[in-house]
């Protein structure tokens, strides 16, 4: 780590720590309907409003009876039926039983349910010989969830299964954090929108399209500013408008030696730190404030832009949104090929991880790993996270693998 600082490169973990120390959650929240809550961040603790199940109910199709009546070989008189949604309203007395379906409320007097397969029935007479225990085949009220029990803390991002759970509890609205508003822009006279003809020296803009697709999966409000020309007034106008957002993300113009105007105007209009990170791809990165907005300046090469966005901007945006996000899980896999790696930077090589013939995880790269080779990440399902100090890797060595999440996969 010290060697990295000596070389003027900041370790990724240190950069992320510094970044997250500067970002606070937005405080605004709103009430939304359950159908609009998927992907939103919980603003106020959500507690269970009712017991689940709400009443004692049958776990089986069978006969509800008094366990004290079911000793030895006995015959009971069936006096009615209890169906799910249609409870039996009377009381079951000594020597009686009711036919009961799975999920039906347990009638008064019943403290056990005998499986249908364990009895014989002729007309209203039900005979059994199996031992019956008090409480058997009965689900108790509140056995799953109890009224008042904490379901979701502030900072939880609501998943589809959470929507189903809340709906099953009768919850119709939830308090969620306001969506952060993000301005997304690209800079460069060489960039052309897809669908337009290319002139000599021009390339198609891809960064904004990839980044927008990634960020929109975070349930952010993303406004695309398009391609900003390499003209001071155009850049200044775009940054003035973008400074009213919660966050601004741009790609390009943050490398040492760039001849662009972007860095000078950022320094003029905001408080910007330019970092050189000990990661590959994606060494140049900028963070700061532009008006009230957090500013994230990503490298111009497309793979570098995606890696730095995923590893730095996304955790910061999650924190800005009020989300409590756990660190991503990684797995260990065995390489199927030799991999070139120079010590000095944490390397996010793009790869494909799968099960080998023996059931263990194996991983290979997607081929050429240049920071401008977009197919290297498009064809991948993971990053090989190769330690900063590590050199070349032989086939058969073990490496750390970060599986692509919902933002990349």
C-alpha cells in the first residue's frame, strides 16, 4: 500500500473510504403505493401490522378434534366443516370433530388436527386409531410473524419478494427516500450519437448509454445531457445546469495531460480532487462538489468508465440514496489459463466463471483486456479481482472472483 502512495497512486479501498466519508444520505422522503415501491429505499422502519397467520389454522386436510377424546381406538361424530375463508362458527364438544381444510381457522374446542389419511369415515362417523397429540398439525397465530415485529429498517432497498410480503400483510403504502437526481453527460468533439454517420476521426458515443443503463437499475432519476461540445461556454452552461442535481457523472477529460477544458472549468466552478487510483482499468478519477451536486469524473475509455462507476460512483450513490448496502460477496475460482498481470495496481480483468467437470468453479478471461475493448465486459459474467501486488498468474492458480450483480449482469 505504501508503494502505491510512493508512486502517486491511491489504493481503491482508500479512495472509496474517503469518498463515502464525504457523502451523506438525502433526507427527503415520500409515501408511495406498494406497486411503485420496488427498488426504492425504505425511509421509515416498517413493522408487521398483524399476526401471521392471523389465527390458529390447520396445516393439513383432515379432522379437527379434542386431543383428550382421541386416546386409543375411538369414533367421533363429524358435526360440520371448516374451509379456508369459511370458518366453522360453532364449538366442538366431547366426542365431536369437524372436517377441516388446510389453512382453515381452528374452531373453538379443537386442539389437534388428524390427517385425513389416518381416519376412516362412514357417513358422519369418523374412526381413528393413531395416537393424537395436543397441537398437532396446527399453525399458531403469529407463528410466522407477530404484530409489531420489525420487518425492514431504514436503508433497506425493497425487493420483489418484499412487495409480496407487504401485500400479504395488507400494507398499501410505504415511506421511501426520494430518488436522487443524477445528471449524466459526455464530453468530446470526436463523439457522435449512434445512428449518425461518422466523419474522419469520430467515434460513436457509448459511455453514456452504458452508464445510464447501469444507473437506472438503481432506481435513480437519470437525466442524460447528451454530448457536450469541447467549448468552454458549452461546458460551463451544462455544468451550471447540472450543479442543481444531487449528483453529476461525466466521462472523459480527467486524465493527466488531457487537453480538454473540463478540468479547468470544474476547478473554477467547484471543489474538485483529481485522483490517480491504483486500479486497472480506470486509474484517473475525479471527485468533488459542483454546486450542491456530488461530482464524479470517470475516465473516457468505456471499460474504465464502467469499472470506476461500479466500484466508486455506485457505492457513493447508494449511500446518497440512503441505502444500507452490504459489501459485495466474492468467490474463489481456479484459472483455466495463464493470465498476464503486472504488480502495482488492483486489476479488474473481465472473465467467465462456470462449474468445471468436478463441480468446482473455474474461470477464464474474455480475451484481450484493453480498457477500450467493450466486448471484454459485454461477454463477461464476472471480474477477476487480482491483488495489487500480484504478478503473472499460471493456469491452475486460485483467484478471487466478483460475480456481476444486477447492475452489470
